[in-house]
C-alpha cells in the first residue's frame, strides 16, 4: 500500500499525524496497529476520518492542499460543509 499524495485525507494524516478539529479540541481516536507514520497508518487514518464524517478541504484549483484545516463531524455539520473527495454523507 502506497501513500496517496492526491488524497486530501491521507495528506492531512501524513502532515498532521492525525485529525484535530479547527473549531474545538476534538480529535479523531484512531484504531490501528499500523506503525506511525507509515503509509498504511495514513491510509487507515484517512479511511476512519472519512467514515466518521470528518471534513478535510479538497485540493485547490492549483492542486495545493490545506493541511491546517479539518473539522470534526459536529463542526462540519454546523458549518454546512459536505464531505470532500465526492464522498457520500451516508
């Protein structure tokens, strides 16, 4: 499994080593046996963040990614943000 440099969730996991909400002190509690910060760990963290409905902004038009912003599900809902990367909110 290789790190996906085009996936904003994996990029967020790789550069911030987790998911911490920009509005509150909420943090995604990861459940994984993968070694930090391996490609496998990043992929698992990204998957868990998506499934938990964390919001990570998609890449900008110039392909830059915002690695300083993410929101927990409650804050994403309050801000009326939709899941990035075309992920379903289901």
